[in-house]
C-alpha cells in the first residue's frame, strides 16, 4: 500500500512538473521569436526534438523501426506542420496566453470529429461543453471587431483542429496496432514532419537567426524539457493515474500559459477575452469529467509535441 501511495504521489509530481513546463513554454516560444522566424524556430524544435527522442528510444531499448509508414507520415504532417508550425506562426502576432487557450480547444474538436470518424456521438453533458467552447471562441475572436491579431487567432484554432485530427488518427492506429511503442509513435511522425518543416524554413524569407543566449536556451528548453523530458513524464503519469485525472491536469497548461504571459509579457486579457477563456476552460473540465465518468482511456497523442 505504501509503495502504491508513493507511486501515485510521484505520478502527480510528474504531472505537475510537465504541466508547468508545457504551460510556461508558451512564453518561451513567444520570446524566442524575437531572434528567429517562426518556421526557423519550429524546424529547429521538431528536428532536434525528434533526434533526442530517438536517443531516448535507443537508450531505453525500445523498438526503433518505422512501422505504419503512411499513417506516420500523415501524423507527422498534422502534428509537426499543422500543430507545431501553425501555433508558432500564430505567436508572431498573437499573445502567448490567448494562443495557448485557443490551441487547447483540441479536446472540443476531438469530441466533434469523433462523431463522424469514430462513431462516438456527442450526447448529454457534452453538448454543454460544445456550447461553452463555441461561445468562448466567439468572445475571444470577436468577429464583429477583428483586431490585428485576428489571423493569429485563426491560426491557433486551426492548430488545435490539426492536433485533434492527429489524436483521432493516432487512436485509430492504436486500435489497429495496439503493441506499437508510444515513444516510437511520437518520434517517427516528428522526424517525418520535420522534413517539410525544414523545407518551409528554407523557402519562406526571414531574417538571419540571432544566436543569442536566450534563443539557444529556448531551443534547448523546447528540445529537452518540453520535448523529451515532458513526454517521459506524461507517459509515466498515464501508467499510474486514472486517465481522466491525467487528462484534466494536463489541461492546466493553458492556464499557466495565460498567467505566465500576464506576469512576464504584460499580456492582460480584456473582459470579453477573460470570459471567453473561462468558458473554454469550463468546456475542457466538462469533457474531462465525462471521460472520467465513462472510464475512457486517454490517448497519449493528446500530449504536446
């Protein structure tokens, strides 16, 4: 019993640490864009992130081989170019906190897309989550008074949509190949997706990268902490904690992102944006509680890349 309690406590500590890392990383990424273009930074993040994950896979004697290539390629395009590339592009003009919240509408999109793609109908309390998320996005986006960051907000939402599609495809892949190693499933799409990401970084005009200490630290933070370490903590927590608890705790990342951006970057949400953020947070809480009630497993793919 004592060992079990220690494991649960250590899993919660792991979850808290990774949530802080993922949450604060929104400020790190936003600040890094002072020294590099969004696609340059994204390419460095995903390519070296994939390399480090392969080192971890080799060191832990997990399978290195590429399986399910067509699906892995699609996941790479959705997770690396669609999710990571778009969210970093959104951060160029968009606030770190607002971008974090809009990107984390992902569970809402998963719930909607799971209806036609997985046959999982939206029902009961989930409809309240739908209404809450839609009104939250409308209040933040404010289509009647679109500001200079309107395009960035659109990119953040599409990033969340891409993340959701990758999570659903990953879930279908798990059903088809249940013994596929989870780190392998993370590393290969990241490496495959880094190829078009590198190509975009070379093609799109941008100022030369300023290799300052902060920028190098930002890349290392994303590669080692937000990448390899956070993924290991995420998979460890999922092995021990109830799925819904792990999922709900990870959704605190955008809250930390908003608070960190508020304190460090002086990004103060206006009243409508704040209400919108609260409504989206309410939607995520409802979705997590429904998952707990159903004892639904969490797909590891909902972790950040």
